[in-house]
C-alpha cells in the first residue's frame, strides 16, 4: 500500500471536496491568476477568494506570490500527484476484485449451460 503524509493528503482531499476550489484549480491549469481573477467567476470578494486560496495553499496545490498589490497564484501539481498515487492503489484493488468477480460469473455461466 502507498503510504503518504496523512495530514497533507487530508488537506488535498479537503481542498478538492469544494467545487469552487476545483474550479479555481481548473483556471490555474491554464496559467497564473490573481486571487481576484480566481474569485471573479463566483462574484466573491477578495477576502472570500483568498479564503479558498488559503485552503489550496495548505494542501500544497497552489503557491502564491505578491507582486506589488497583486496576489498571483500558480498551480503546484505535486500535491495532485500524491493524491493520484493514493487513488491508484485503490484502482488496482477494485480492478483485481472486479476481474475475479468476472471470472467467477463466467465460470458459473458456463456451468449453467
């Protein structure tokens, strides 16, 4: 089983659990955005958008730099890779179990003929 930093993984899945933050990540996948640009599609204040960005930062999904008065955010894909590794383990688990179930069902079907 893949062993990952539990606190980081909890923070990643917490951040991904919110549709606003997932949309923000999609925007950042296109390139850097200011906090204001990330909040614009939701018509939220800078403070509201910043709160979401902080959750993404805690998870390691986003980094933020201050350029003058602008807070510019960048996607940090390494945290997504760790979550993906955790999910891949379970993908293998389910694939193996579903393959075994399929084999058993085929055996039962051939015995019933």
